C-alpha cells in the first residue's frame, strides 16, 4: 500500500481552468469513482493552496500495489482529467513528494484495503 502527498505547481493564469477542472471532477464523481477501482486507488484527495504568489495542487492518495496507471485508461473521464492536467500543471516545476512519517489506519480498515 502506498500513501503519498505530492505538490504540483499550477501554470500562471490557469486558476480559472483549475476551478473548471475541480468542478468537472466533483460534477462527475460517479464516473470518477469507477475509474479508481482499476488504479487500485482507495483514497484520492486534491488540495489547493496559494503560497508565495504561486498556486499549487496537492494530491493525497492511498493506493494498492500494481494499479493501472491513469494514462493507460481509455475511460472518457480519465482522458478529460489528463487534458486538464496538461493544460494546468507546470511541468517545469519538479513535483514535491512530501515524506510520509506516520500512517494511522486502523487494522480493520487496512485489512479491507488490501
């Protein structure tokens, strides 16, 4: 099981498109949740922050081993998600993986995830 929190910088001038992207995900949650099964993605949460004049998105996830990569998906929701990603995420900024120090998941929940 992988528990991750990663920070990505948003391209300058793309805040309104990020608003649209996040609304798209929320508005299509039923389809979003269907695609998570193939990825073995148990929890995926997106956070948003303004820091030192830059906008960032953070992805928090709990994922099982050997899940399908989102780029390999043929589902329309993943294709649209990747379109937004390419338009909004600044690939020139190296993503920051925050270091996992403690994972607190009760055993009964952990067992159901595996």
